[in-house]
C-alpha cells in the first residue's frame, strides 16, 4: 500500500529516504488519477523494500504541491537522495512508470 505523504511528513518520508521514492500527486475528483491508482498500488507492493511509493492528495497538502509547482494531475515525481530525478505527467501506463522507477534503483 502506498505511503500517505503529507505536508508534515514529506521531509521525513521523501527527502530523508535512503531508498528511491515515487510520489504520485493526485486528487479524489481526478478521473485520470483514479485510472493510474491501481498501477501505483501494484508498484508499491512489487517494490517494497527497494523503493518508497507514496501519494500526495493535493487538496489536503497544498504546501508540497506548491513546492513542486504541480499544475496538472496526476503527476508522478521520482526522487533519489532527496532530489527530483524524473517525472511523468498524465495517466501513463504502468510499464512507463515502472521503467522510470527501475532507472533510479
């Protein structure tokens, strides 16, 4: 299950992680976000112990969304050592998301 990332735990979960981190920025009302949710869920299970897979609800955590200038959702950011390495904007197939995650492992 993906980790819930909030304005208050973002630094601890994402920036201080020794593992690569995939962060899905989403909202409840977003149709494309719901489309990719099963893929994000699967990746969180498949990469457990190898990467952190988390989700940021942009309606409830605007500080983090603003920090990364998230204007379109879904947006997935890939972090390594606290820095953004790559991103995917829009409803992408699981294979595309997974390939980007594999590159930062």
